C-alpha cells in the first residue's frame, strides 16, 4: 500500500462538485484543484453533477472505486442537513459511506437588521421577541442554512419567531430592506456591501470567533448565547475504504495548496476562511454537525414537503 500511495496519482483525479458551475463553492474547489494539479503533476478535473440539493452528485461517488481517483466536494447542506431534512432523497450515510479527506473552507453568516431598526444588538432582538412573540425573519427558503441558523438561535434563546421563506437570498434581502421582515441571517460575503453602505446593521456573526471581515461585530456566543456556532463549510471526501496512506497524502497536499499565498488570497477575497480541521478529527466534526442540525430540525419541526 505504501508503494501505491507513493506513486499516487498516476492518472487524473476527478472531483465531483454536486452543484452547478459558477457558484462560490464550485469556484473555490476549482482554485484548489488547479493548485493540486500543479503540485502533484496530474490533472484534478472538476465534474459538476447537480440536483436534489447536492445529494445526487454526492451519492454518485459512493459506488466509485476507493482508490483516491474520485473525490467529492462535501457541503454542510448535503452532508449534515439533508440526511435529516430530506431522508426520502438521501441514499447515503455520511459517516459510513465516505472517507473524510480535508476541510477546505468555512463561511460564517451574520444577523442583520435594517439600518432604521430600533434593534441594536442580539440582546435587543431577544428582548423584542420575548415581548412580542412571532417577530418575522427572512430566509432563502425552508430548510436553508439561513433558516436553520436562525432556528438554532431561537431554540437556544427560548424565543418564538415567524419564518418567512423567500425564493432565494436576494429576494429575502429585498424583503428585509422593504420592511416586510425584521431581520435575517446571510453569509457575510452576500451582505457585506449592504453593511458597508449602511443600509443594514450587523448584530452578530455565527462563527466561533469574530470574522476577519467584520472584526468589530461580536459573535452570537459573545452576545449572550455561549456555545452557539453555525457555519457553512466545504470539504473533500472519498469513497469509504480509501486507503489511509492515499487519504493522508491527499490531505497533506490539500493543506499545502491552502497555504499557497495565491490560493490564500483568492479564498479570502471570496469571503471564506481556511478550514484547518485535522483529518483525524473530520469524522467527529461531521458527526457533531449532523447531531446539531438534527436537533434543530426536530425541535423546530421543520419539513420541506
């Protein structure tokens, strides 16, 4: 096995991205794939296989040979949320059917209110919701990370909110600016221009630590909800039983790629943060994420039917 790992890769490696080309995650994976191609001397080729919230492309990798030549981009949605939210379409087990290779990047969200809102902090938001249950919040759709991140907040803070789903993040932001809803959570890159323009006010970020993009904005944990962490993430995985020597080699090369100055610059420009979780801890990370979102989905009784 050591010899095969030493000679790996001897031919092109395919990375299945279970979303359409041109999305942020797709662009990020292509940046990393280009660097891996240069480092390892073989092409890392992207194959977009979209459908069913990323679950079709994800499942397509399960039956591929466990030899390191087929990888899949794993997202927080397809890997940790859909198995509970849409069990009727998910045909794979995240923990049993895949070998975690490496984390690539994470992206936090930020809670925002219109600039004209009297709500200045998370404490104000919680107080308002306790005084008047059912404060409306926007999201890009039922079961989206925007939806679940707020439901997680509501559960931890003991408040009741009214979810107003829109058909996408842009219409949701329009609804917020138009006064149809009181607040929303969205990725930092998506609302940064509105924050800078002063049309919305940032209350708190969802990450474990403050965002390098919004260093003056506290985390939700700092704002009175200790333990609150919610981030979207992008990882690479291989079919289960991929030899550890090959998985370890890929992990080392991916970490090298993510440390490349040009790659680091591009990742930051996209609004992502390097995800440095060691390979040995990736399975525990997935297990924790699945458990967290399963509890949120069940507590809030969220369905997408």
